[in-house]
């Protein structure tokens, strides 16, 4: 299989995985690294899952899309934490797409999140379109540290 085909397949797989992971508050990124010369090195091909409030590629890493799918299935069983974007514990900057904790100054950025992490974002919408968004949701054992998250039975 050519490097171009490997890259194409990984892009497609990551896109499909993000359809399932982003509504849960997670994103899937990938690395399709190759070795020098004509022999690709499969050990450098990785998918990484990171939570909305964490740096890109900072979460667990997997060799295959199927492994990521299994991990996403496990995430879907975790409690849902919700942060209302009008909560007084945070400042939400709709133009810079940052969420900042007013007490600590800690923050995270939503740029690049385009599928369902807010009350309004949906597939097919341009990344960074959050006009009218009401909240963020994350499925996790523990809530993110930025802002006042609460358990919710609604996504």
C-alpha cells in the first residue's frame, strides 16, 4: 500500500471516529509517520484521543481505528459533565473560542472542534462555529478543571 493510500485511509478513519468521539467531548488525531527510504514504519502510525480541555495529542494512543472505536465505546459509558457557556465561573470568548476559568485563569481552546461538542455545533458545520451554543459536554470520570461543570443526563 502506498504512503498516499495509508494517509488517505487514516484521514477517513479519523473523520469517522471524530463523528463518534466529539459529541462525547473528545477528538481523534493521527500520525501517519514513515521511515526513511521505501519502507513505511507501521509503528509510527498512531491514533490519539484527547479530551476537549486537554492539549492536542495528549491522551491515549492506539495502533488501529478499531482500537479507538473500542475506547470510544468505553467512554460512552462514563458520566456526562456539562458546562453552561453563560456560567459566571468562566469567560467564553466566541471569537477566539477560548474558555477561561475566572478564578484560576486556566483555559482551553475550541478551535478545530466541529462536531457536536456544544448545544449547537453539528457535523457539516464549519469548525469554530459556536454562535448560539449553550454548553459543552464531556463524558468522563472526573469533570474538567476549567469552570463549574455539573453532572447531567443530557449531552
